[in-house]
């Protein structure tokens, strides 16, 4: 009898071991899937200011994180070893049932399943924050947060909107069955998109080889006198730059959307100088590289409303 039980147990264990692992078998994979899904909803709303998020944008975000799995050999690489686009339905459903989900309902819109997000709660919250989920698995969420910040920082190549619209254009073109004489035009479009994807892949390869913290350049400090009393004259310290400043002859502002208005009164300026002791200038080598990159001619953009 005991031998028969052991035999049945061995057969059962053999069946269990033969089952292929699924993506959401582990809590860590669930955390990764929820993090990427949550960020996809946030990014779509920031880019398009629309609350219906198409499945294609969520799929696109997973593909983008897949490109950066080299930055996370312990977490993302095992995750994407078994991830398939067919898993998106289960992934979004699992995220929808979480306590911090911003998805409230789903519906087919424009021949695609879309998810409606509630922008009143958690739309700006990052799941990696300590007061959200970051404290439960700090190494994982710190790693995911670093990847997210690196992706957002890499805007000198193509914006996220451009990359997504290229992705959608390629998906539409490749999914279209050629039935008329437009085959040549479609082939040219595919070739153009493949060239841009190759350019993006090469640029990302360079980023992979050069993922290092920016070196901080610090200028020489200046002595600042302590100013008191009634304002008679203003003293602004002469601050030495740590390197030749990358001046552009045709552009004076780089990625600047905020203009200075309503300057502080002289007495408040003095108070600020005395309080914070602003006596030096520092900026990173990445800042210099970004200004130099802005001298390059702008890339051609698609103008599609997805």
C-alpha cells in the first residue's frame, strides 16, 4: 500500500514538473507586470491627454522594457524569457484587480480593446515609491525605477510618442494584406521604418555600452559677503564656470517649456543669496552633450492620432 502511494506521488510530481511555467506564477513577475502596466497607463495619459488607453500602447511599453532587460539580469531577463504578447489579457486583468489600479472598465473602440483609466487616483503615483510598494521588495522596485528614469531620460534620440507611432505604423503596414498596386508604396514604407528602427537600435546599443553616471563639473567657489540692512546696491557674485559653456548660435533654449516671470524683489533676492550661499556653478557632462545634440537637424516626425 505504501509503495503504491509513493508510486502515485511520483507520477503526480512528474506531471507537475512537466507543466510549463506561466508568466504570473510568481509574485515577483506579477509585481513587474503591474509596474509596467501602471506606467503604460500613466504615460499614455501624459502624451495624449486621453483616458481610453489602447491595448497596443500597453503592448508597446512591454516591448520597450524588453529592450532594456540587459539592465536587469536578475528580474527582467527571466520575466521576458517567458513573456508573450498573448499574456497581455491576463496581465491587465491581474492589474485591474489590484488595489492601486487606475483602470476602471474596458471596451472595444476603433477595432481595438481599450481600457478606461480614472485620473483622480494614483495617476501620478509610482509603484516604486516607498509609500506605495517600494518598501516590500526594495531591490526590485529600485531596479525598475532606474530603468524607467533611464528610458524617460533618453529623449535625444526619439521621443516616446515617435517610437510608439513608428511601432504602430509598422504593425499596421505589416498586418495589411496587399491586394492592389500599392505594394510598392507599402514596401518603401516598411524599408523606411526598418531603417529608423535600425538607427534606434544602434543608438540604444551605444547607450548600453555607455551607461555610466554623468561626471559632475564643479566651478571655482566665490566669496560672498553677508549683506544686511537697507538695500543700497546689489552685489551678485561672479561665478566661474567649470568648462567652456556650450553656446548655440541658433538656439537659446533647450527643452525649456517654462519662462521666468515675476522676479523676486531686491530684498528677497538678498535674503536668498544669504540663506543659500550661492557661490558656485556645477553641471554634468550630460548637460553639455545634450546641448551639443540639439545642434543636429530635427528628425522627421509622423503626425498620426492614435
